[in-house]
């Protein structure tokens, strides 16, 4: 697309939004400061570098598209390629199984900050801040229960693992001069009828109390609930009710994963409800189709609703934004780029809403005007502002990233 066409379309859009009280230059600056946390596991289908074992523990990756990353060098190269096609600068979210173990056999209750020293240096060299996750799945001691396991030995193993992950996150945050956001999700649950729900949740609460006993200043703790896990469909110990109550009582950050709710439930509606009781929120944005299927994020209604709610709540500084899907059925670099740009488009559309004017009408009881502006906003030239954002960031405008990814596939991915 010719630059002059982008500039001309943007000037028209700028005037149209100004008529509604929206400053597109301010919006572009806000979008520049909107940083996603890209999920490292999209590049290799959640394999990691610990072992070549199967993915187990309530989750599942699908697809066998050729060219997935097989080692740390390839994974880092793929992430940098994806970042080069996404406007703005973004973070990287690591799971513990992606440590730089260099052939050393390190069990998860023995992991240390030194196993992520090269990641910290890589982050500095590539202007990429890091976030982190403990990893309770795909391990001989995972089973159906980890932090909620009645077996004290197994439970203590995972408590120690998670404590060590928090220490690693602290070192990451300290090194990068910005808090590392650490997410805790465990798959614990039951496949069929069970009666000891209170016991399991009491054990999980006690495990969390032990894990969070030590205070850190360079990392932030997030806790993520779920509706169910694959093979654990009947009961989830760490449900949304459980973690919402725990977060509110202990000042922790709840993680809203858009795939972890009933199909008819709106994750967007959680934003204003939770922010009245917790300090911050973490998002894991994916696209569930009938279940927690982790399809690539697109600009669909649920994702738009989520970002609109954040902006309407003036919560831009209280929400952390991560992606969490792993689609191995398509080009994985393409999945990164499509999902990231879709999330940014959703945020842009939310920022461009004339919310001051709509809010004024709403408080005055002018419901006709509210609905009229709400509908008109859908056809405003937001895409011209998006194209300008891409142009300013020197990344492909429109579908220009497609040939770039196809070239990378021919030259790099096809040779793996």
C-alpha cells in the first residue's frame, strides 16, 4: 500500500474522529504504550526444552504443520521474526519448561535463576521484557492433582517448584527494571464423580499460602482459574470462584483467560466486577470454539467487548495483556502475527470510542443517542488509524506481512 494513501486516509479519519471529541494522535500514543506479552509456547506447541515427552495435565495442542521450533535457537529466531511484523514493542511470556538447561537434568523442584540467565540477557539485547509461568503439567508427578494433592510428598514438590519460579520471576524483574508478571495455573481436578472437593480446595489454599509467604518487589503474582481440563472435566479445584475469593482476600491478581469460561459467559463482564476488589488484572487472550480450544485470537465480538470494557473502566494501567493460544495447524509465525495484530486492533477500536460523549448521554438518560453513537462507531474509519500506526512503526500495512511470512517459511521453516 502506498504511503501517501495511508496518510490521506488517516487525515480524513482524524477529522471525523475529532468531530466526536476523539484525538487520534493521543490514541496512537496510547496504542504505542500498549504492550502484549507474547506466549513463547506458540512457536513449538508447548513442548519446551526439558524433555520430549507428551503434553499432559489437562491441556492439549492440536495440529502438525511443518516447521515448528525444535530448540532454543529456533524458538528465539521465530519470536523475533514475529515481533518484526507486529507494530509496537512487546514482552515475552515464558513457561518454566523453556529454561536454558544446556543438557543438564534439572527437576522442577531444583530449577534456579541461573537456568534463565541467558533469557534475561536475550531480553536485554532484544529490548524485550520477560514474564513467567510455573509449569505443573507434563511431568511424572503431575497426575490429576499437584498443589491440591493429598500426598504431601507430591504437594511439597510442586510447592517448592512454584516458590522457585517466583524467585526466578523476581530476578527477571530486577534485571529488566520492570516487574515480571508471574502466572500460576495448575490443572488440578477430577475426571468423574468426586466427593472430597472441600479437602482439595483446603489443600490448594494452604499450598498457595506457603508459596506466597515470601514477599518480592520485582514480580507480581497472578492466579488463573479454569472451567475444566481435558481428562479432568467433572471438577476443577482452582475454579474462578476459588481464585476470585483468594485474590480479593490476599491482594493477588486474577487472570482472566478468555477460554476458561462457560461458552455463554462473558469474560468482559468480569473486568468492572473484579477491579472493584483486586488491584490489577491479567489477561490471557485466545479464542475458544465450543471449548477451551485455544484458537488464534481474531477481532471477534468477545475480544472487542473485553478491550472496550477495560478502556471504559479507565483501567489501562491496571491490566496486563497476554496472549495464550497454541495452534499447530497453521504457520506458527502467522499465528503470532494474526493474533497479536488482532488484539491491538481491538484495543485501538476501544480507544477510538467517543466514550466521553456516549457516557454523557447515558447519564442524562438519552438512550437513543447512546445507541446511535454505539452503532455509528462500528463503521467509523478506525482501519485508517490502524494503517497509520503500522506505518509509524515501520511494519507491513494491511496484508503486507503475508509475503514476509511466506518467505520465512521457504527460507527457514521448510528446512527444519
